[in-house]
């Protein structure tokens, strides 16, 4: 059953196949750890327990009232007694129901709070993950875990707390009442337990396996949706004509889900059916045992009726309780997936003892000392032994062939990764000693690809600085040479940019990114120029925007435009992760080396 083909898991860039280690881990989720999620809620849980005990004691009264009705009030035609007994029965039902509501409220609250905590913890923890994590994780996988897995758990945790509370009340109360009525008959009723427990265990194990597979399948489905229905994905599939294949993949994935759901549902149904047969047989056995020579005559009719009534009412809550076992066991698979995320180490993190700096007073002297870095899983270094010195307020242009490691250098400077060896300092302070928030205030990045949020232009710009006024936002846009264009849009600054900003051209998006960076006003700027050729008009606009942005700051530009390169204080030629030449435009041309070949 675990041998389903996992060919699809590797698709979409991330090696997310299920390793044996992962499978065994799923089996080892510690119940104690799950229990710890509830430790903050001891008070409410104690209240729930108290209510359970109270309701049990109360409910114990009902069968005795019934027995008195049948054995005394009715045969003796005692109307007063009858009325009192009936009032008592109604009152017991009323109070029990009220307690049930309170209990449901408390336990649902506890369940929801636990889920809320888990969801926010996972979100916050994943937020802190380094870029490497997101590179190796399929888009859609993370969403699936947060929505499908925690969502699935939510119903388990919430309904578990509620179900345990309410069903346990009934079962305990009923059992106590049964024993009080006749311990002999109670013993007879116990025959139901062994098969019930056996069946439940079997089904629980089955469900757990199915759940683990279903969640993986759901994640796959999500990935396909992301790859097939996001704007970039649709563009790709339309231009490559892979629409039909995508539909096939989705259909296959969905069909597997149908199969899993069916099996999961059927397993439950079979158990239910077997159980109801067993339960139906009990009253018969009870009547039989009541008439057996040893017991005959020792039980009143009232006791017998009250007892079978109780026993009949035991079925649903008992099944409910056993179901909790089933869904809890099944949910271990969900917990395993969530805990796996929570246990991921944070690779790039805030230092334990950060150096406190005032980002506005940083001078912006950037140094790289013998920096080496390679991407996980790659044996060649993307950056190897790079040493660079960029004095405050000066500009450095990085040039080199595609894939030479320029963007990687930029990522290291903004600490998206940490170097494997060597160090990067700003004003002599190692980046790893700075708070991430401070570093983000000091180093501004305009990357090759601009990400825009699906909201208005204004909000996209304000994302960079939430307290920026409208006037400041427009100023930034003006400096970034994009104000006129925005003003010309149907809704001006309130125009929604479209999913990921597909409404804008590459050059426009980049100018929006420049405006965003201007709002942040960082001391050090990292500009990764778009590699795609812009038309001269746009290029000039982008160039002017870059120039405004660069004024008075330390800038590291990954340059594809000759003008950027020519004016730089310092040019470094990158090749296979190494700096092979550096100097000014003229000095490098004079050398007639690598730069000279690139520049022509
Ligand atoms: N996330 C990653 N995982 C593994 N390898 C990567 C990753 N990103 C980049 N690389 C590899 O590292 C090398 C340097 O890539 P980088 O993006 O720094 O090149 P670049 O100089 O910016 O190129 P371009 O001019 O095309 O933007 C390349 O060989 C690339 O394949
Ligand atoms: Mg690049």
C-alpha cells in the first residue's frame, strides 16, 4: 500500500519524494509533544473535566427515575409521584443539555486556539527559513501544508476535544448507571468491547496510512494548480502547448484522491456496520441472561427496561469515542508533516548577541573577505574566494557572463545566504552580527525579477515603508521615472497591479522596485539589472531612475548596460565565481584582458 508510484513528486523542481526516513518519522510522532500543545490550556481543560463529572452524576439519576416510574408510580397509580418523576426527568435533560453547550464552547475554543497557535507558528517559522528552503520546496507544497494539513488537523483537534468531552460524559454516566442498576447485566454487556476495540485499531491504522498518502496527494494537487493556474504557469503551458498534459496530471492526481477517500470512508463504514450488528445483539443476550435459571426473577421488569434503554443509548457515544481514537491516530500523519516543518533549522537567523547599530548612521563601507559559497547539493562553488572593498559612497559594477555568480554575490550581500567561508562586513561589522531587520534597513535590493503584490500600486510601494505618506510615495515614484505612467492609469495609484504585477512591463516593474527602494532609503544599494534588453526609451528611464537612486549611496550594480559600467568607480569581472579582473573602465581596457573582450 505504500508502494504508490512517486514519480510525480519530483516534478516542479523540488525533490519532495517521500524518503524512508520521513515515513518512519511519521510513525514516531510523540504523543507527549502533541500533549504539550495543550499545556497552556490546563485551566479550561480542567473545567471541561469538571463539567463531565457533574453531568455524569446528574445523568445517573435518569434511569432510576425511569425505573421508579415503571415499578412504582405507574402500577401504584401515584400521580403526584409520577409528576415529580417526570419533572425530574425533564430537568435532568435540561441541565445536561446546558452543560453540554458550555462544554462544547470551552473545548472548541481550546481546539481552535491550539490550531491557531500551530498555524501561526508554522507561518512564522517558515518565514524565517532561508531562500534555500524555498528553492528546494515546490510552490504549492507549503500552502498545502498550512491549509490542508493544519485544516485537517483543526477538525480533528477541535472535534476531538468536543467529542471526548461530550461522549465520555455519556459513556461514563451510562456505565455508572448500568452498574448501579445491575452489575451482572453490565458484565454481560462488556462482551461488546473486545471486538469493538480490535476493529477500531485496525481501522485506525488503515486510516493513518491513507491520511499520510492523501495529504501528499493533496500537496501534489496544489502544486499542479500552482504550476497550471498561476499566471506564469498558464503562460508557460499555453506557449508550450502542455495544457492537455497538465489536465491529465491533475485528473490522475484527483482520481487517486477519490480512491483514497473512498477507501478511507469504506473502512469506517465497514466498522460501523459490524459494530451495529454486535450492538443489536446485546439486548437479546441481556433478555436471555435475565431469563437464565441463575438470574431469573432477580430483576424487575423496570430494571430490565431501564437497563436496555441505557445500553441502547451507549452505542453512539461509545462509537464516537472510538472514532476519536481513529481520527487521532489518523491525524498523527498530519502532525508529523507539520512538526517536520516546525523542526526545520533556521539557517540564516538573527544573531544571539546582535551588534546594535542605527541604520541611518551607517556609512556604508562594504567589504567582502575571501568569501566562498556553494549552493546546497552543488559541488562547484558559485562564489569562490571573492575579496572586494567598496568604500562608503562609491560604486562597484559587477560584470561577467551569465551564470558567473553575480546574483549570488548580491544575495550574499543582502544575507539571503551565509557564506561558507570568509566574511562580509559593513563598516567593519560582520553581517551575521547584525539584526536581520537592521541589515534590511541598510541594504536595499532591486533584483532581476521584481515581485509585486496583488494589490494597488500605492500599497505595493507602501509595502516598503508602511508609514510613508501619499506625497512621499509619489515623490519616490517621480524620482523613479514612473509617476507619469502611474498617473496615466485608469485608477492612478489605486490601480491594481494584477497577479505578480503582470500588468506591467519588465522595465516598468523595475522602476516600481526602484521607487520602493527609494522609500526605504538604504545606505547600501544592490542593483541587479534586468538581463532582458529594454527598448532605448525604457532603458533611459530606468537608467535615470537608477542614477537618482544611487546618489550618495554605496552601490553594487550587476551591470548589463555599458553606461552603468563605464561610470562605476570600480569594475569587477566575475567568472566562475571568482573575480578575475578589477579596476576602472579605462584601466581595464588598457589591460586588454577579460573586460576588454566583454566590453566590445
Ligand atoms: N538556488 C540555486 N541552487 C543551485 N544553484 C544555483 C542556484 N542559483 C544559482 N545557481 C547556480 O549558481 C551559479 C551562479 O548563478 P547566478 O544566478 O549568481 O548567476 P548570474 O551571474 O547572476 O547570471 P545572470 O547574468 O544570468 O543573471 C549558476 O551556475 C547557477 O546555475
Ligand atoms: Mg543574475
